[in-house]
């Protein structure tokens, strides 16, 4: 697998960012990714949608994505243009949902603690490396197994399965 690299500004949040602030329940009447993106993070950071640029990276503390198991949370993040999420730890269901929809995520407690909002980051998903270009510091994250990297690179589980079955068939 060739490397997956991302570079963008960090949007920094604390611990226990739950799915209801990632995408508030009042917007769950749609499955349109663009509509979900328009309201991403608005209950924790009203300016997020106006600030985020394609390729940016969310950085947060422990238990990111806790709360309800809504798949719309990682969909909203990805559709908002976020390239990757780097946190100290994920809620298990968010972790699975992110992989399933092809949102690159990394667990890197040291980076989550030390990166500041607005810092410029470069992430190498294959190596599990987070480089803070602003502070000239490199962090080693937990690396995904190859098969999970393939799912993310394909754009999610359904696309990965479709690609595999079309090659086999």
C-alpha cells in the first residue's frame, strides 16, 4: 500500500467530545454529507465550519466520539473537509464507524496533549507518524494494521468490499 499523507491546521478540543456536539441530534433528519458538514462541531465550536479547510486535522483528548453510536458523526467530520482525526483515545463505536466510512484516525496521546490549535501538522497514516511542523516535533501514533489502512484508503468498508469483489469476479 502506498502511503497516505495529510497536511493541515490543527483544530484542538479537549476530552469527552461526544457525538452530540460533533453533529447535534437536531440535524439527524438528513443523511446528506454536505448538510451534516454544515453543522459539524457547531455546539462546541460555532466557528469551526467557517475555519476548517480541506486537509485540516482535528486533535482532541481522551474518549473522542463518546455518546450515541451515530454514524453521522464521522460522516460530518469527513464531509467538512477534515483529513484526519488525532486523539488520545476514541470511544470504541466512533472508532469503528470512522473506519467503516473511511475517515482516517490515529491514537497518539502525546500529540493530542502537546499540539496547539492552529499548529500545522503532517500525518503519515501508514507509518503512524504525526509531525508538528509549527513546533518541529514528531510523534509516533499507534499504527493501523494493513487491512484497516486498505479500508480507509478505499474510502470505507463498503467501497473496500466492492473493490475486492469486483477484482475477484
